[in-house]
């Protein structure tokens, strides 16, 4: 992969690094400085030439910057790329195992000369993440029914896939919280030059994609739970009885009776009845 994509940038390795890339910036075209001694016509002509040089330099720099920015993807996906190219030529290569995360691996197998199958071990330490990831992995397997010409997706929830165990017997002894998921691509449907980069990008960012959606699911659940709690609190507030205010009393000829609740006075009101002659 390095020789194919980064041959012109490879240089001697720097200490403590595995790969060193070098870009020669001095080979890029340079603009001409506009001097005050130039007449207006010459200055205008120089500006137009400088603008053309800047555009030419941009056209030269953008592909280099894009290629360097994709280095991590190309480096991690090199075994997959190699077998994809092999399947496009209907050639078969031996299976490969890559430990690309602290507790996880991926495997690339060619069951047939024109197919590529990528297996992922999925492992989470949090019980909530394990449950949500299982739902997500099952949904991916069922999503094939809704997509035209999808890659074959298989989720092995309990035991390691037979093809994987056949190629790597030690996999049967390894334990992962969410077992394995595989994606199978065929040469006549998925392995085209125009789709190659998109497929590699997906395979490299598969776990990051899972983590992103797990966090999104949890955030959505928390948001709905908070909204539900707020609804319950409003129901309880509306169901709560109002506190009784101070009672008003009124003295009448028939004795002392409780005043009707429409009276607005909060203190005791005494009414004096005077007998008129």
C-alpha cells in the first residue's frame, strides 16, 4: 500500500516512528512580487499571472493534502484493499488477522476468488452498551431486506462463524461481549473502482460509527425519559389539593356559624347587631 499510494512521499524513518512522509514544497510554482516601480499595465498583468499561479498551486496542493489526510484510513485498511483488488482480478489470497483495537480484531477472508468477507469482533465493557449494541447489530442484519443489492451481513451472537474458525482455530477460544459481525462483498455487485474508497472508509470507521450511534441512542433515551418525568410531575402538581386558607366566622342571632368560602377576609370578622327601637 505504501509503495502504491505514497511512494513519492516516503523518506528515511525518523527515530521512534514506523513511517515518515516528506513533501517537497519548494517544487510548487511561486508568485511574482509586485513592485512600486512597475507601471500600472505591468502591475495588472502581474496580478493576473499571480492569480493563475495560485490556482495552479491549489490544484497541485489539494490532491496531496487529501492523500496525506487519508493516510490512517489507507494504512489500517491495507489488508482489505489488497484482497479487494485481488477479488476484482478474480484471484484468491490467504486470510489475514489484524488487531486494530485494544480488545478487538478484524479478519479478512476470501471464501471465493471473486468475494471478500470482513469479520469484526465487537466487545464492550458496559452492560448498557452491550444491550444497545446487540439491538443495533440485529437491526443491521435485518436491514438487508430494505436495501437493493446490499452486502451480505451476518451477526453471530453466540458462536464464532464456521468459516472464521476454519481459517483461525484460536478464535473459538476468544470471548467478546457481542461476538462477531461479518460483511460479504461480491465482485460483480460491490467491488468497483468507484465504490472502493467508500467501502474502505466504512470498514475502517465501523467501530467509530457504532460508538457514535450508541451515544446518540442513549442521549435520545435520556431526553425522552426527562420529558416523561416532567409530564408526570405536572400531573402530580395538578392532582395535589390546594391548602385550606384561614376560616372566617360570622356571629348571628342563631349562634356561631362557619362563613361561606366566598368571603375574602382572612381575619375573623365580628358583626355587631344593634336592636333598633
